[in-house]
C-alpha cells in the first residue's frame, strides 16, 4: 500500500509532463510490456516457485530472437519460428539445470557459464551482431494492411498511425492469455504441484520418492522456453534481432515480479501469474514515463532522465520495491 501511494503521488507530481506524451508512446510501452511478459513468468517460475537463481534468461532472450530471425531469413513461416525459439530457450535452461544437478555447481554460476557460452552461440546463429527484419514477414504482417485500412476508414490517417502498436497489443495479448491459461493448468497438475514442492522443500520431495533434480530440469527448461518465446516475439515486433537484447534482462524480470506482487498481492497461482504479467506492463509504462518526464528545478532548469540511465533507474526501482516489500513483511511479522 505504501509503495502504491508513493507511485500515485509521483505520477500526480509529474502529470503535466506526462500529459505531453503521445498515445503511440503509451501504446508502444504496453506492447513491449506484453512482449516481455513471458520473461516475467520465467523469472517468477525460477525465483519464486523453484527458488533457483537463474541468469540464463539474459542469454535465452537473444537466443530466441536470433533463432526466429535466422529462420525467417531462411523462409520459415514466422509463427513456426516462435515454437522453435521457445524450444531453443528451453534447451538453454536444461543445460544450466544439468550443470547444476549433475556437476553440482551452484545454479548462479552455472547460469553465468551458460549465458557466456550463449553469446558466441547467438553470434554463430545470426552470422553477425544484428539482423534487421523490417522487410521480412512477421506474425503481424498478414494483419497489418487490413488494420491500417480499417482504422484509416474509421478515423483517417491520424488514427491509422496507431495500427502497428494496436495490432501488437491485440495479437501478443491473445498469445499471453493462451500461454497463461496453459501455465495455470500445468501448475494445477501433479507436475506443477511437484515443482512448487521442490521449491519449498527438496528433502521432502526425496522422501516422497520424487527426484527434485528432474523438477529443476523441467522448471528451468520451461522458464527459459518462455523467455526464448519472448525474444522471438520482441524481435518480430521491433523489426530486428540484436546480440545485446538480453543485457540486464533479469533486473527487468525481477522488477515486474516485485511490482506485480506489491500492487496486487496475489494469493493463488492464477492470480500470481496475472500479477507478474501486469507487473511487466506497469514496468514498461514506468520506464517510458521516466524517459519523457521533465521535472522543473529552482532557477528555471529542468531535470531529465537520460536514456543511458535506464538500467540505473531500473535498479533503483527494484531496490525501492524490495525495501517496501521487506518493510511490509517485517510489520506483519511483528519485528
């Protein structure tokens, strides 16, 4: 509640400058947030459910983007590349899990090793550091012209300018709903219950005759498959795949999870998965607002946030959210 109050006061103070932002900027932020929502689900699965720190995400996202872009250049249908990208991301998570469970190396170090190796692998897949997709078919191509025409007929050229972002929000939002429903169903099965039990007490799982190593293998594979899918979608939405797309991704995922849990306080898996998805959208909206606000200073100047400081602002946002969350837990715990 305190964090929500601080955010509301902050937005109210910056309302004049935020009002100058175009609708397309807000729509673009929402579309980007939905594209990255699978990252938030992956982070939530690995950190919250499995209780396994995993930095493979920073390599899985550009891996998914690289696989999707490379296959599109080879003539594959863009929709099929999403599935292949998810499988590639899942394979990266499995590698981290195998290093952790078979070689008994801490998951944090194992994920760093995998991410480091993925940098070279992604370069081999792409053949260069960047693949443009502006003139290539994507999952949005078949619907873009029709939506542009419909919006132009409805409200003229001015309204048709929103077509790309509206199309991305609609299509990616539909995919997010589908994946979320499948994810919620999985968490209600015996496998899902075993995943949650593994994160709670691995010794109990062994006593019940279930090998927790297999659950870690499945969980990290699924988490990174979601991130690989996100990378493919984002590459097709933005129109390029880049080797550095995943830098600092884990912080964005943590920010989404913390914001979702802080604002919505979910009690069940279904509401928790929805909360982290909305948390990623809120995070992207907050980043867009922060990059466009102008805070008046005494003496006639103004304070602007430089785009180079986005990662710093994100780290501070996560720090503040963690501080408020810790304070709330301490107050409920009586000390």
